[in-house]
C-alpha cells in the first residue's frame, strides 16, 4: 500500500512539473504573469490560476478592486467601541 501511495505521489509531482513548465513556456512574455511571479510565494501554477480567473490584471485600477473580485474584501469595519468579554 505504501508503495502505491508513493507512486501516486511521484506521478502527481511529475504532472505538476509538466504544468509548471508549460505555464513558463506559454506565459513568459505576459507582463501580468511576470508581475505575479515577483510576489513571494506565487509560483508558475498560482500565477497561471490567477490569470485564468482574472484574464487581464490591468483592468483593475487598484489592487483592492482585484481583491474584491477575488472575494477578499480586507477592509476592517470598526465601530470604535471596545467590547469586553
């Protein structure tokens, strides 16, 4: 059983490597892809996923618009009143 799981893991790693290589091959000239790749933690597959969803990052005038598009509205709403537990 362990060998089967290990073999499956190795196969998944090979598939990931193929996807990464293809993303680099196809998107190296894309300015949005290059910009995304400058962000720490954003590799070829994550950059590919962002571009697949957003298509063109230049359509967002501000990074907050992109975050809202992604469903991540990071604005903090506070009433100014501290609540004690």
